[in-house]
């Protein structure tokens, strides 16, 4: 009988304690959940390398080792190009033949950006990320098409090496409203800049 009474008392004490603990927990303010910001997934990249340079480019760009720039009359310029992916151009006024390229002129007496441009332009000097470039630009319009070129030459390189941005787009005003959207110029230039910034001359 004594054991029974002791058991009842112990049960009552435990139950009472549990009740007060439960009431205390319910009165506590809800715990704030820490939000975790996930960084956007970076595109997969691959490395392209020759005996004179190497660079990193997005895997969805298309490399063309048979590329030749033919904009300068009677002076085709050898190189390798990396064309934008269709996903970047589809549904916009950007043409899928836009690209960034690495080109070289082994016989150049002076390595400046203007020797890679067909138009009579003057090169200027630009320094970014500790690298000094000789830069030349040109643009043109033909039958509703817009062509922009930017060339970044490495003055001390041998052979004379340069990176070209070739941007071909169409006049957004020639489309019915809503038919296509204006291409993201900043995103395109960021992608081209990242490729240029990754280039390392090995000669």
C-alpha cells in the first residue's frame, strides 16, 4: 500500500512539473529561422590552351579553331573564336554569330589594336586588372543590322595577340512590339570580359 501511495505521489509530481514546463515553452517567443541566401549557380567552364596562350570560357560557348577574321581586305587574321550560345540570342535581337576571339599577327611591327580594325581608327591605351591594352573600336549599320567591334591588343606580346569582341544585333525597332526583347548588353559584355580577363600569354 505504501509503495502505491509513493508511486501516486511521484506521478503527480512528474505530471505537475511537465505541465509547468509545457506552459513555459508555449509562452516563449517563436524562434526566428535564419534565411540562407544561395549564390546563383556559376556556368560550367572549360580551358582552351595553345603553345602561346590559355583561357577559360563557358562550356555553352562554341569554340571554332578554324576561325579567320576577314574584315581587313587582303589580310585574313588567324585566330580562334568562341560564339555565344543560342540560349543567349534566342528571342532577342542579338545574332548568334556574335563572338569573342583571340587573334594573332606574327609579322606585326607594332602591336596595337587599330591594326586589327578595317576602318581608319586610332587606338587608345586602357589598363585594367594590371594589364595594359591597346584598344580600338568600330561600329557600323547595314540593312537594319548593327555591328560592333572592340579589339584589345597586348602591346608587348609576340606574336602580336589581341582579343576581339564582335557583336552583331538587329534594330529592335524593326520588330512588332513584344516579338523579341532587347538583348542584355551588360550580361554579354560581362561574359566577354571574363574570357578576356582569363587569358594568359605563355610565350
